C-alpha cells in the first residue's frame, strides 16, 4: 500500500479555489447579461422609437374614431304614429303570410283561415302576441299590442272573418 499525502494546497473536491468563482461568473454572464444584450439589440433593430408623430394622429376626430363604440342601442320614441293593420302586415307579417312559409296561413286564403277564425279573435291575438309554432312573438316585430291586434283583424278579415276594428284603450 502506498501512502501519499496531499501537500500541494489544492482542494481535492473542487480543484483550484478560484475555479468555482470563475464558473459562477461565466454562468451569470451567459444567463443574465447576454439575454439582456440580445433583447436591447432586437428592440433597437425594430426602430419603434423613430416613428414620426403626425398631427392627424392627435386630432380630435382621429382620437374619436379610435375609441368609438363597437355598437349602440337606440331606443325608439315613446310616441310614434300608430300603424294600421295593413301597415303592420306589410312591415312584418307579409314575410311569412304572403308565401305561406312554415305552415303560416296565406293572406286571403279563406280555407286556411277558416279553422283559425273559428277559435275567435282573442285566440288569434294571443297566438300573434305570444307566438305559435314557428312564429315568434309578434312575428319578430316590435309593435305595440294594439298594432298587432289591428294586423290580426286585417289578415283574418281578408280570410273571411268579420272582426270589428280594435279600439285602442291605452290612447288618451
């Protein structure tokens, strides 16, 4: 067996005492300093800071256009001219009742309207206001109940009914 002693002053585990600090320095250099240099170089290469600022970019109109709302809600006037049954029919009901779309009784077709007329005006009005089968409430329109009632009378009477013109009980 040989007996050797370490008298040179070197650490066996880490070698030279400054080797650990050199390694730490290189690690810091590569992990922190170099990425910062790369990022700064990329930012300078894109040249964001040298874009000219035009007067139009700051004009009140330009600012308003950039911040305008995407949509808006417009609430109709509380007071509008009451539509006749024919006007409501032409504005909304004709879309389905002229062609008989999805089983809607065609305007003026007495055979199609006869069983509906037998149920009475109140039942027809209820169906028109609340919707029935494929028809949404008010046929998808935005009329008041009185105007819808007038349209029901207009269509039913064209199909053979003899309903009187509704009276607007809410009008003063």
